[in-house]
């Protein structure tokens, strides 16, 4: 897949960050003296953690064979849940200070429980999420639960989460969402200036890094992309990828190496992660 022009090093920076995500987090921790909060599932309200001064870090699998998780999680559970636990048991996340998740499936919940049982951390938190949206008690319930989550983060970090800190976090995250949507909109062109596999690496990198960093990188890339010369074929079959915990950009490359072009997705680690903004509100939670 040839690439050229000023966009090349900018795109490569995102891909390298995905490959070296542990190094990025450890360097960030050393430079700031602050904590890293690993998390499972995009239902976690990252903005609250970010406002507490920690780095939210999405847990993903590695695609490397492992059998460490077999003693702790059912073999018929999905490979993603088993491999995330295996990554922890191998020590690849030994630098993280805490673990959190928003309620999702039984399999990821088992990963969370097994992780904190076998690798205790100074902080772990499970954020309940409502299972239906038409209950009048939903909003007060969830607001209350997020308030408990906020208090737990304050106790763990020693930092008071002010309204100003929440507003800044919401602004930083909404900026990231807008920039990523701009990137996705560029894919609507007859000959987009970017491949789907590259886009997946870019979205993933925003889950591993301080978004103030990736926001700068995204703004630079979006400015450079329109002048990119080497592009996918205009007549390439255009594909939308739909699924759940798919985070493997090599899978997208495999599709595109066959001559197709992935121009859209409905993935937990794609558009679902960032598409909807958090509306500013006097009641932040």
C-alpha cells in the first residue's frame, strides 16, 4: 500500500503509537508523575477520569497466541476477552495503576474480575450502565452512579474534580470527536486521501494517548491530507465494516490489499467510540 507526500510521517506517527502504546503510556507517566487508568469497554466515561488527572488507556488484545488465561476464564469465551486477560498476566500492563470498566458483556466482566483477583491494583472500579433507555429513572440513576465514580477517583488520586476540570475534559474529548468525524468525512470522496486501515490506526491511537497530543496530530494530518497524491483507486469497491471489538488494522489491510477500500465502519473501536459528543450542560454528570 504506497503512501506519499506530507501526510506520510503524520500517518506513520499514529501507526507507530499503536505499536508502541505501552511505551507512550510509560513515558507519559514518567513525565507527568500521574497515574494510568486502564479500562475495558468504551462505555467508561473517560472524561471524568481525565478530569481527575489520570490517563485513560484502552485495553486491547495482541493477536499473539497465549494460554495463560485458560486457568482463569472459560475457554469458550471470546478470544478478545481471553487475550486481554492474557496480556495482563504476561505483565504487559504492569505499569498501570488502576483498572476500570463500564458494564458490558459477561465475558469482559470476567476479564475484569479475573484481572483484579490475580493482579491486585491500588484502584478498580466497575461503572454500572442501564440496560434500557425508556425508563424515567434512568437519568437520575446514572447521574448518581457517575457521582460515586467521581468520588472514588478523587479519593484514589487525591485530586478534587472541579466543574472547570470536567468542562476542560469534555472540551478536549469533544474536540477529538470533531476531528475524527472530519477524518471520516474525507472518506466520502470518490478518491479518498486515506485508506481504511490507516484510519483504524488513527482512531486506536486516540484510545492510548493523551487526547491533547492526538488532537494536535489530527489537526496537522487533516490539513495535509487534501494534497496527498497517492490515493486509493477511485473505482475500488467501497466497503463498510460492521462488528464489535474489532481493533485489528491488519484485518482492514487484508481487505484493502485485495483491491477494496474500507470507507466506513460501525465498530466499538471505530465510529461508535467517538461519534456522539457530550453536550455541554450545567449538570456535567
